C-alpha cells in the first residue's frame, strides 16, 4: 500500500509544480492592451527575437560605459544599457546602468516598478536610501546609508529610493537591475508633471497645500519645462 500512497503524493507534487510554472510572465511595460487585429499589433511583452543563426558577437557587446553620462539640472546623469542598445540582453531579465554625479548632484526620489536595483559606488561619497511601503501602523520606514568607494546597497523592487552625492568632488556608481526594462517613475515629475495634470483639488488635499502652491509646482514640472 506504500507505493500507491507515494505515487499519489508524487502526482500531487507534479500537478502543483505544473501550476507554479504555468504562471504569467512578468510584464515588461506598463500595460499591453490586447488586440485581435494582427495589423494593429505593434508590441510584444519584450522585443521580437532575431533568428539565432543570424546573431553576431556584436549583438552581445556594448561600448561606452567608460564615458560619463550627460548631466541634468539636478547634477546627475544615467546611462542605461538595455536591449535597446545591447540586443543580446533581450529575454535575459537584466540591465545595467552607469550613474554620474556632480558635487552634491542628486538622483531624486523614484521607483523602478519592474526591478530590484543593486547599486555600487565606484568613486565618491553618496547618501542613499529607500522608503518602505505603508506599514501596519500607517507609517513608512526610511533605510539610508552613506556609501563610499566599493560599497554596495540594494533598493528592493518598486520602493521609492534616491542617491545624493554629498562629496565635494564628482561621484560615479554602477547599478544592476533585475529586469531588461526596469522602468522609472520620478515621483515629483509623475505627481506634478503628469499630462493631463492631476486635478489641483486632489493634490491640494493630499499634500495639505494651498491650491496656488500646487499650481506653481505643476507649472514647474510640466512637460517641456
């Protein structure tokens, strides 16, 4: 009787495993609206794949991470290596980025909705941190550290985080991300620069600010400014 019981347990295990492996793949864009018209279908969950027999070594090579990124008004810049400029990364679930900072340069609070980020400091002193999702007590906990050359810090997927160069000299870091298309949501831009704008009454009540202050912030972060 032992063998039938063992067979039953193995069968149940196999059924369970098949259900686990039958889950949907992680999305690689914000949404993918279904269409029954193949002539109107322009995206897949990722990128189309080249015939493997047509692949070349150049498909797996990117040159340029030795070059500093173009800096923005906050004194920071990011060079992202993804399947858009390194085709061989497609479907591998990873990407990498170089982060450059002027003295006191900032990568403002943002999230990566589809990736965990592992950040390494190559040069400089950088203050980093992330904030948890809403906790049981209604609060949000900040985890922060001052990083020096060679230090590594991880930002869990989807959580708001930031990097600030607190040194008097330029700083450089590299990040590994657990998605070929991690996405980025810059909090200030998303809230105050959305197009069309979020209703002023919504933001005024949410941030407990006068409507005129909200309008000023929206004008500051409006697309194109």
